[in-house]
């Protein structure tokens, strides 16, 4: 049994206890939090609560989390699009709707399951059994280039480069609305949204610094723009949050864009990790890999031009 203690800050006043804890406990679902509350494993100010209790500033939430066994993650023969591979690492072109790594209650059909089969278990173990080889992530409905490490040596080298923001990461996207400037830089600390714990947001206090450089490739004829985004930092949902913050959400984004999307039939946001470049952990040479635009992205571009 492991205890977690949370003192509720002023900005989170009014959030449901189950929603708050699901957002702040690692890899724990809201449904599991509700079960813990039902099992009397969660107390607020030393008293039992219900899942719909709305937390107040200064509340002390204590969660007694039972020891969880690591689920068995099995190899699956899922086809992979390999852009580059050697004995140390590989770069895959992740398709839309594929989750990168397993989480509680979701242990099948992820990229990790496919990698375990493809690499026959030869993956870096630094991030544990749920995230072997995974040094960075992209969202489920974002496509494109993702580096996977086969050895701990490669993992440490890539993690060091990510920490100092020296990895080249260029994304292509279609945003709603045309842009007046050919280049702009968006900044602002990104943290959990104060009211919606499923979302991230630019926050006034806390969060982590985030910088996105945007280049206009083409203003499209029907009120959209085709853009390139270069990440200086790599925060959760960074491009999606930053573009929404300036009034130009990514087309097809169900979380940060309009509830009714102006272009129907899209399977998530039009966001693609096109280029990734880094110093190879063994050769010491710069390696840059490009993931071609997916067919759906190309079709939408033609439709909007």
C-alpha cells in the first residue's frame, strides 16, 4: 500500500475529487479512482468522501493506493512502417489512432506491443515494462516519426538531447483560419487546464515553459492554413494548445478545436510529425529522418486548396 497526499491549490477549487485525482495520479483512470473512493481508500481532511465531492482550496486528499502488479505486455504481430533502423534504435512512422504505450486497462494493440514482436524483446528497459524503448511520445491521433531505443545507451543519449532541446522536430499541420504572418513564435507555460483535467492549457502559474516556432507554408483558399511547427520544447499537446491559444486550432482537433468541426469525416487532428533529427548515440553523426505525409492529410490538403 502506497499513500499519496494532495493539498488542493486555489486554482483547482470546485473540481470533482475523482476528476482531480485521475488527472494527478500517474496512469490511474477516473473509474479506478471511483472504485478506490467506494472502497474507502481515499479520504479528504481525514473524512470519507463521495466521488462527486468538489474539492476546496486547502483540502488534504490522501489516497491509499494498493500495490499494483505490472500487467503482462505481450508481443503482437502488428505491421510497422520503419523509416530507419540499426542495432541501437529505430524510427517508426506511427499511424493515426495507435496508442504509443500501454496503460492501466489498455495493454493491447499499442505501438509497444508491435515493437516487442518486431524487436524480439530487444528494447531499452529504462522506462520499465510498460514503456520499453519509448523515449518520447506523440498523441494517439497524431501521425509521424517516433524514435524508439533498442539499448539503454541509445535511450540515455536521446533523453539527454531531449533535455537540452537539441533534437530537430518539425511537424506539418492544417489550422483553422488564415495567417497574416509568415513566421511567429508562440510561448507560454503549459500545465493542466484549471477546469477540464483532460486538457492542457497555457497557465499563469506553474506548468512548464513551452516554445513553438510556426512557419506559414500556404494560406489555403477555403479559410485554412498549411503550416510547419518546430518544437523548441516538447510538452503534452504543445502544438495543439499553442495554436488554439492564438485562435487557430488544428483542424480536426476534438479537444482544442470547435465542437462541430468544419470539415467532416476526419479521424482526429491534422497534425503530422514529419522530421526528426538527432546526433546518433554511437556514430556521433547527425541523423535526420522524414516521415511522408499520410494519405488522409494529402487528401484534405487537396480538398482545401
